[in-house]
C-alpha cells in the first residue's frame, strides 16, 4: 500500500480529533486519580522511630542508585537521539518527531520507574506500621495495593497521553513518530530492568548466603551488612524496573496497534486503539478501589477477584465501543471491523486472565507445584533445585501454548486484517495494565515492609504473620505480572511483523522492486540461520545477566564475611555494620554490568540485518520471540516456586526455620533470585527493543541492498562494526572483576 494512499486515508475529521482529545483528557484524569491515591497512601501512619530510621536508609540508597543510573542512561539516550536522525524518513518533520518522541518515551519510562521506586520506599514503612494496628491485615493490604494503584494510574496515564498527543499533532505521520516513542520507552525499560535486577539480586543472594546459611540469622537481621542493600534492591529492581517495563509494554503495544490500524481502517485505526486503553483507565480505577481484604480470605483470592471483575467490565465496555465507533468495513480487507475488534479485544483480556491462573497455580503456596518443591527440601538442596527447574519448564510450555492460542485465535478472526486483530488483542490486554501494575508493586512493598518490621523488632507475632502472608502473596503477584508482560511482548512483536514487512515493501517499491515472500520462508537457509541466531541471543542475554549477578553477589559475600570477621561487636548488636559500603559498591557494579546486555540487544539485529538481509532478520525476530517467551516464563516461574517454597518451610512445614530443609530452600531461592528478578523479566523489553530496532533499520537495509544506493561494502562494514561492538563488550564483561574485593575497606578504590 502506498504512502500517499495511507496519507489520504488517514485524514482525521473534526469528530476524530474530538475523540482523541477526549482520550487525552481521560489520560490526564488517570494522573489526577493517581495523585488522589498517592495522598491517601502518604497519609497513613509511619510507625516507630526505629522503623522510620531503617526506611530512611532504604530511601536514600534507592534514590542514590537511580540518580546514578539516570546519568548512565542519559549518555545512551543522547547517542540514540542523534542516530535516529540518520535513519530514512519521509521528511524532516517525521525525522525530528521520531527523535523527539524517542526522548519523550524514554523520559516517561524513567519517570514512571523513579516514581514507582520513590513511592514504594514511602509505602513500605506505612504497610509495616499498619500491620501493628487494629485490623492490621486489611489496612496493610489496602495501603500496599493502592501504592501499586498510583503507579498503575501514572503508567496508563502517561502512555495514553503520549500516544494521543502524537496522533493529535502528526495525524497521518503518527505511526512513524510513534516508533520513536515506543523505542525510547523499551530501551530505557530494558536498561532499568537489567541494572535494577543485577543490583537487587546481587545484594539479596549475598545477604542470604552469609546471613541465613553461614551465620544462621534471619533474612532481614540488622546485623547483616547487606540487608539495607537487599531492601534497596527490591525497589530499584522490582518497582522501578517493572514499572518502566510495563509502561514500555503499554507504549509498544499501542504503537503496533496504531501502525496496523491505519493500514486496516485509515483514520479510524488511529482512534479506536486509543479508545480501548482509555476504557482500561476506568477499569483500573474500579479494580483498585474494590480490592479489599475479607476475613478468612487469602490475599491472592482478593486480588484475583478484583482483576477478574475489572476484566469483565473492560470486555463489556470495549464491545460497546467497537460497535459505536468502528465503520462497517475495512479499507482493503474482508469482515466486519466491529466483530473483529470485539473478539480480538476479548481474546487479549482472556489471555491476561488465563496467564494469571496458570502462573498462580505454578507459584502459589497453596498449590501442588510449590508444595512439591517444599517437600523435596527434606532430601536436600539438589532435589529442591531439580524440582524447581521442572516446575519452570512445565509452566513455560503451558504459558507458551496459551499465548500461541491467543495469537492464532486473533489471527483467524482477523482474516485479511489478521495482524491488526493480533494488535487489538494486545490493546485488550492493556485494559488490565492498571491493575497489573498494582499487583506487581504490591510484591516489593510487602517484602520491604516485612524487612523493616524484622529489622526494627517493633512488631508482635500477629503483625509479623500478616506481613509474611502479604510477602508470599506478593511473590505470586510478581510472577503473574511477569507472565503477562511477556505475553504483551509476543502480541506486540507479532503485530510489528506486519509493520516490518510493510516498511520493507515500501522501500522496495521506491527502488522499483517488489517483495519476494520466498526470501522470508523458513526453508531459506538465511532465514533459518536468522532463527537460530535470534534464539541464541536470548540465551546469551540471559547468561550475561545471571553471570553479572553471580559475580557481584560473590563480592557481596566476601564483603559481608569481612565485616563479620573484622568489625567487633556486630554479632552482639553493639556495633552497626557498614551498610552504605555495600549499597555503594553494588550500585557501581550494576551500572557497569548493564551495558553489555544492552549493547547486545541493540547491535545484534543490526549485525544480522545488514549482514544477512531482511529475510534473515525476520527469522532472527521469530527465533528471539519463540525462545524468549519460553525462557522468560521458565526463569520467572521456577524462581517464584523456589521463593514460595522457602516461605512454605518458614511457615513451619518440613521442619520449619533453621532446619536442614530450610537451608535447602534458601539455596534454591538463591539460585532462583537472578532467574526471576534479573534475566527473566528483562527478556520482555529485550524482545521489544530488538523488534523496534529491526523496524527502524529495515528501510536502510533495503536501500543499501537494491537500487542506485546499493552498497554491499557499506552493509558488510556496518555489520562487522556491530559484531565488533558486541564481541568487545562481552570480552570486557568476562574480564571484569567486581569493584568489591577482599581487601580492607580503607584500601579499596571505590
């Protein structure tokens, strides 16, 4: 389809502008509701002076980390901003808009991550304090969930507002500009995910191995020098990283829907994909406010009920919107747009619900998989690890089949507008994002609250039980949100395949050539090689992230051992450990380690695309998606199962705390930490980044391959430079040692 035809079909009417403006207002309303929830959270009691002192240390550490990460990411942001100017575009307006909104998407992604982190460090104290009050369980759960509600409202508000502004300003050029917006959001989210994940799990693993296993002291004992860093990590990894991750999922899925919507429906395709997530704002508000704990009801049951109610409301409202706003036919496709949109959106909503159930089954303490992992602790850590791995493998298969069924179902219902239907399924899933973000933030807030309570010693047994229950629920909700996030990656990436081929076709048409689909068939050796490379990049990325955690965690172990050995009075409580030293050192380690996985994600598609061509690059994306969804779910669910198996033993099963079974589950949890909180969740933005890089470079690859501007030499040089950057980064990472050593503190060059 020609660019001129699309431009003519995408002229927005006055009514269209009015609808998009109303969507922008709804987005601003979401921000206002987030502010109301924020004030409610901050109005809660802050507990004892000791609690406040511990919380302040966590707050200062988290803020210091993100400030340093902001400076690091700023360098990448400026470089990409400049590079985007050199990629092909219709005119300078489109070129400038794409680069500017790259910065907007990146800034929004970082801002949401920062807000999630900041608020979580304020709410953890208030949740711990609420557990001590009358009706503590209900109050603590409400504060924790509404903290997530704030972040959820900001996520949907900024994502929807950014997309609406692009459509209002650029109209027909909006899809191209939105590529920059989505790329900025995804790139920053990936860096925050990797960096935050390395920080949190290096501190967590180090704290557990020395504190629990060697010194036989509780998880958040104040005598452990790494415990403040561990609590800081929950916020910079699980809150900041996941909030940015879900925002980029929101942004990139919207980008895919709007790009394909313009092809299928013209101007209506720029409007309807905005209406569906606007409905999600309404359902998110409902979901947050109806989440209230009941007596004799598990916390996960309460949260799941709210999710399902809001999902049903979203399905009903989206159906009404489809029949009211969509025209009677597609531009160049068969079928009724209203029926296609309704079924597709419902498929996306149902997908979120099914993943919630599947993940909850494999990671919840009340279900057989986690109970089996707990039971295996009676025979030692080896069987704990083997059982947890088997749970992860099995759950990955069922989750992948569910996601595949959703993609194929939308594809079938869409007919000749199949990829647009897949994109609409993604927007359907977006209607639940506000509640999903609330569920995710609930986890680290509850975890931190338990840590503050344990370190302060200012809670009784009943309050401690409340916080332990909420922490276990939070482990499951975090696993659920990771499963849903990877589902958005698959839906968005599948939809973006259509944009990728359209971009290639347009560049070929301008060069006087036509698209040969045989070049993209799996029996073409170049495509098959691309599939293998794409899958291998997922494994390499995961290995780099886990190795970074292992290297930094080993240094934490050595440092905590040194403090126990060399600082008198730590074990009897008369002397405080040097908390700040561990926080500072792990911060520096995380910043250094995040570069290599990030460079791999950006330059691997460039190397394949310019080196092997657009067909091989399509295969590369397919391989990355296939391996990525399986790997991400395996890592997240095995880690979640190990973590909750440990909680199960700590609740008194299989010998309880300080037993051999407990030590076995601690080791399993330690293995699972970088699985579920570093490598696994980072695969979601990895897939998005690689898809958007491929989409952005596709016209340049075509221009250097055919026509008057063809230059095989230039392609080879670009590919070799990209390979050289990747290889150099990996070699540097392999040779790197942690900034933390066995030397005494005063001799370390920090």
